[in-house]
């Protein structure tokens, strides 16, 4: 390859980086500058098969910018590459240079003027619109590594042999714990299609170098985890980068090791502001040093920037005009060099055409798209084996295992592939997520995936890596193999489990995935987070494992961007899962399950709504008696809360308490019901005269807590605003005031103090 072309392309990119950060006075110049050589070597060399003209080709190599703060690098680079294609297309009219859906997906130099502006180019890396080349939203340190491993897993499990995933990161992004988790996980899952490109410049944001905080070198950091490692001390040398990148990819790899290429650079290369000081603070607007960074470029290519050396205009319109005119100087410098235009455009076309349309051994799509099969959502006609009989003692977590075995067996028999790939924090059997690997109806099950399993497994051999597990599932589910990914998803859905008390460990990756789900132009797959062993029902494990408050983080999403499911008994689990999965959006579902066995109720004798009504998000357990006073409504959520309320029913009947009981299986599913149905569950009087019974904190049922007095009467494990202790289930239910006796007392108190409550409420309105 003629490196002189890459050298000039690098110069153009450098100037774009400087300009957008100068005129916006925001962004990260240092790391963006130091990574230019490596990125161009990857994009225009012989290592990556991708197509800038069509960013959603299903067999393109994937790229994730782990160092998401260096997004100016991507914007500046694509402004040059796309401009070369635009020029070539204008010159020739040849459709091979045409960018697919150009208006929405092509990033041109004009777009740089809206860097970090509302409606413009985002301040960190996002997979949407003009940056669909990026395959995950990144920025928070370390998050990209988990997503990259997930994407690599999807490609491997689907049989997309030869399709690679590249993660571009700095050594600072390797210090978070998730990268340690992924270093182990990627080896354990044999992700030999995963490659980390590490910009080793020894600085982050603070003054102290990374080498004073982290022992060793990239060789130490990765070889000890079983990775292939290549590197160069000169990360700004084209030949060295190209040679080492090719060596890494072409090394014999019988052990199926992931790989890393490190390259030593200077943070802030060419910016005249170096190391950590170059991280986030640009030169002052149109300052002396900023213009000094333009001097070499102007002399080298015989150009001059508008207002070169001058102070910035005070008028915002004039400043923006100067910005765009100087961006145009860069674009015109490219246009004036026909050889460079030809090289970039033709190289991009050649690389784009190298992406295969088909791959022998690809395992999906041969029998259609299973996610379009209504049978997987039709809970009314699920097999009888997914329903337990009244009087049986079963844990609701067992239903997850049975349903998981059924749905993946259905996928195997009808479509020749699993629908779900699952993982757990070394709790696969305990949380029953292991069901996804088991078989039903004559199918033996997919078993484990990984070094101790097979390449056709459906359950990952993961350890206590909650954060990594969530990221792997999200990254995997983001890979869409559909021929029409804008409308349809075909790939793998994911499920991961841990104790509900550790929900905060999975939230970070799900938050990013939720943002992608909102904005990405392509359809994404579903991820189920199984918040297992939630509530005070984990009595034996004591307060360190009580999932009373921590599962509240699963509510920290925009309304409608997550579906929380709270089935209280076995039969409701398949129903609520089917109802949630049928919805096109959102892509994140949280299933809250518990440990203990509970008795399956005889709903007919109790005059309770069918378990099928759990799909509606809320249903009546006990209605008001006609002609009797309406003494209060109770909205119930959680396994022991509902199971013990059922046990309290004889006491309620005997005491003549005229109350309405409603079970809440999912606030989000309930919100989707008709106004007529919702008014039956939550009438106007209910809003004034109701409270909650819950195994969660009393503040975690906001949709059914209608006033401040309601919270005061809540029957919940945090009734005294304390953490609970530990012991047997019966002991802790008593301490939590969720035993049948305590629930009865709470209901009785609420009814007896109705007049007092109503007076206080009415008084608050005056």
C-alpha cells in the first residue's frame, strides 16, 4: 500500500478533529488524535471487511469504539472518507460510489458543524443515523468491551465464520473491572473473532500516568488471560501497524484465542497539548496555539484557513460561518487531489465489495424467522406442561426453567436454532435459567456453550460476572442478521440472571442498550434480565442478599423503555413473558422471580381472575361486594405478598372487611390496556382509598401509590425503614410484617381508619 495516501488522509482528519473541537469548545482532542493511524490502518488496510456505503450488511465486520469519548476521531474520519465517495460519484455517476440511504446515513463534512449540538452529532459514540458503523453506544469506560464480546458471540454462535469484531480502546478503558471480566469470558467462550486495538499512551484525565497505577504492559494484561498479543512501540508508523495487525489476524489459532494489538502513541500527537492535558480541554477558541496547529498543514498543502490567526467573531452566526468555511477548506484540499480521491473511493468500494453475501455454515434463516411465529407468544395455547395444577407447591423460578426449555426446544424443532442464548452469574441452576439449555418433547437440549460445552450450546459458561453478562447479552442481541434490519430482527435474544439484590451490576449495560433501543435505525433483539431471588424471600441469605431495594434500578428508564414483570406464582410466568416479548418495543424485559415454593391457588374456588389475566398487568383477586361499603383497595405485588394475602383471605372474610384486592403483575403491561379495563382496576375512588402490599420497598410501586397517605399505610418489608435481619422464611416474613397475620392486621387497620384517612386527604385539598 502507498502510505503517502494514508498520510495525507491522516492530515485531513487531524484538521477536522481540531476544527470541530475548537469551534464547539468541547470534546476530547488527545485520544482522538493519537488513534488516527490505527483507525485508518484498520479501515483502509487488509484486516477489516466492511462497507461504508451500507452499514448494516449482516456479514460485515463489526467495529465498537470502546473509547467512546474519542468520537471526534470517527466523525472527522468519515467526513473525509464519505466526501471522497461523494466527489467520485458526482464525477462519474457510477452507482458503486453511491451511499445507501445517503440522506439519513452518510456523514459529510457539513455535519461536523453541529458537533455536540442538539439534533447534531452526539458527544459520545452512538449507533444511530450517520454513525451506524458503530455497533454499540459507548463512552462510559469499559462498557464497550462487554458489548464487543457479545457481538463476537452472536457471530460465532450463528456460524458467521470469518466475521470479526474490533474494539478500539485506550489503556485507561482497560482498568474497569468489566474488562477483567471480559478478558476471562472471551477466552472461556473461545471468541477467536474478537480483536482489541489498544492505544497505549499512558494517560487518562488526571495528572498521574497509568503506569503509576497499573502494573505491567499490554503483554502482561492479556497474555495471562490466554489472549494472542501483538504490538508495536511506534503506533504512528503505518508499516508497523499494518504488519502487526495482519500478523495478529493471520496467526495460527488452534486454541481459539481472542486477540489484542497494542500500539504505543503520544496522547495529543500534533495538537501541541499533550498527555492528560490534551484529554478534555481544547485550546482557547481561535487561540494562538490553536492557529499554530494549522501552520504545518497550510504550508504543506498550500492552503489558508478563513480568519487564519484571527480572534473569534463575537456574533454566533459569523462564528458558525467561519467554522463551516474552514471545514470546507479541508474538503477542498481533498477534492483538489484527484489521486487521493481515487485511492480512497476505490479502496472503500473494493473493501465494501469484499463483504460476503453468504457464508457457508451460517445457521440462521434457513427455515424462516422464528420471531415472526405467533405460536411463541400465544400463551393461551401453550402446552399443558407449562401449567401447574391447584394445590401443587412450586417456585415461580421453576416456570422460567420449564418455559426456557420449551421455547428453545420449539426453536430447535421448528427452525433448527435456539431463540435464546442465556448466561448467569454462576447461578444457572439456582435461578433456573439453565432451562434454556435443556430439552423438551424429544429434543435433548442445547447444553452449555464454551470451552466446557459445545459450539452449539445455548447457556454460556460464565462465572460471577454480572456486569459482563449483561453487556454480552446486550451486545449479542444488537447483532441483527435480518435481510431487512430496519423492519425486522433475526439473531439471538438474550437472558441473564443474578440475585435481584445485585441488580445495580447489570443496570449500566442495560441503560446503554435502552438508549440504543430508542434511537437506533435498526431493530434490536430482546434482553431479559432475570432478577432472581428477589424480595425478603431470600431469608436464609440474610440482609446482604435481600432484593428489596436494589431491583428499583430496573425502574430507572424512560416510561415504556423497560417492562418489569412480577409474576407471583408458577402459572403466571410464561404468560407475562409471552405478553412482553410480543411487543416490538421495548427490547429490555426484567423478570422478577423468587426462591420459595408457593401453593398454586384454586382460582375458581377463590373467585380469582385467571392466571392468563396476568398478561394484562393487573387483575382483580377479590372484588368489592355489591351493596357493601367500599372500605379500601389493595394493590399487591411480589410472591410472598400475594401468597400470604391468599392465606389471609379467611381472616378477611371472617372479619367482614369489604376490600378490593388487585394483583399487579406488570405496571407496563397494565399501561397498555384499554381505558375501560384500567378504570375497572383503578377507579376514581380507588385513587383516594387504596394502598399497597409489596415485597419491595414501599417507594417501588409508584404507579399504584396515589397519595402520600397511601404510602403511610403500605404493607411492606421496610415498614420501619430498616434493613431486615435473617432466618427462616417464616421468621423473616413475620419480621417484615408480610405474614398472613400481619397482612390481615394491615388491611384491618386501613379499613378501620378510613374516616380518619379521608378527612386528612380532604383537608390537604383545602
